[in-house]
C-alpha cells in the first residue's frame, strides 16, 4: 500500500500502539479520484441503470488499482 505511514497513537491509560495513516498526498489523490467518480456517476445516463465502463475505470482509480487517465 503506497502512501501509508505509521504513527504512534495514544490509546489512553498509558497504552500506545502503531497505526497506519494515509499520507497527505495519498489522501488528496484519493479525494480527487472519488470526486471525479461521484461527478461522473451523478450525471451519466448509463449509470442511472447501473455502472458504465467509464465509472468502473474511475472506481479502480479510487481504490488505487489503476492510474488516472490524462
């Protein structure tokens, strides 16, 4: 998983543990991809009946399984 960092988290009561957190760059990439997916799905007539091919490609980018086009 790229873009993941490990940070100590205070669990309260003196108990701490490491937790995975997404880096700022990875978070911004994810938000941009998710916004593109939502905007497409809300305006695409083919997505009203299901999910079109373009929406599937956008969702793969959101999930980090593909690179954005362009």
